[in-house]
């Protein structure tokens, strides 16, 4: 990646594994980092507290924005507690954990916030690998929105997606390389049922996180045994 060590970045922080890893990634690549957390009526308002705590631990400024209107848009099981959450991806559609428009709204809010702060680098933890295939996590969409944001605000924003091509195993590896494996493992909230760290173990998010963690720990122990690390 090009060197941006003289510039600041704004990181979208939800308090989960991915965005927390991105926060620490950004701390290595930019001069100063700020965290933006967006609440949208999601199942667990605890996420906001977790994100704030992580920002404190990382010693970065934290800002919270309310985008509660998202919960009034299309039905989804992250904001509608009466809906039963899909544990698997339906064959012909997205799981009901898909929140239509969410990442587009998030990045637009982040860009407007960054604009006001004179920041042009935005960092988000979206990924194409290993997920449910949400359309607004794809690289094509992010590039397209990046262009639109630049046109909308007449700025040269750069949206950074350090996890775009990493599966969960590789995201764990990255957190280890950044020296924050334990923080990510013990302090983040990824579980759809609101249980911090290793979570409930059976929701789709926990299953993905656990599978990646086990794969990474296995790989690491093989490398340690072989004396490679
Ligand atoms: Zn869970």
C-alpha cells in the first residue's frame, strides 16, 4: 500500500472483530486515527459500548452517530427483534441479516464526517471472502461508491478495505501480526446474540468467527512446531 503516514484516517468501528482489526491496521498506516460508530437500532445496543471501550483501549477519539432511520427501512433480523434470524443462507436470496443500504449509508455518513474534519481516508472492514455475499460488501460496490462520494463532495476520498480479500482465518492472522490478537479475541462483539468474545457459538456470525479462529490456531501451531515462528 502507498504510504499515508502523514495523513489521518477515519475508521468505521462497530466493536466487532473486523472493524477492530481495521482500527489497529489503520493505527499502523496513518499518522492519526479516529473512530466513527454508527448506531442504527441494531439488536444489541451493547455494540456501541463495546466499540467505545475498544476506541478507549486504542487511544483514539470516538464519535457516535445515530442512523436509527435504517431500522425503519426494509425488514431485517438485525433491527427487527420479532424476526427469527436466518442461521443459513437461503438458496435464492440473502439471509435476513442483510440490512439493505446499510454500508452505503454508513460510508456516506463517514465521508461527510471526514469531510468536516479534513480527513480523506476512510477505513471499513467489509470483505468479499467467506461471508454471506452481501452486495454492499463487494469490492465493485466500494469502488463505485468511492467515485460517487468524491463526485458528491468534490474531494479525493480513498476508501480502504484491508480485509476485502481475507477470509476469517486471515483476519485472525492479521490481528496477530498487528499484536492485538488477544484484544480482538476477548474484547470484541461479533455475536448476533450479543455475547462478547467467543459468543454464543451457534449464530452465523459466531460459526464463521469460530471456524476461522480454529483454522488460524491450527495453522499457527503447525508453524510453531516447525520452528518457523
Ligand atoms: Zn453468536
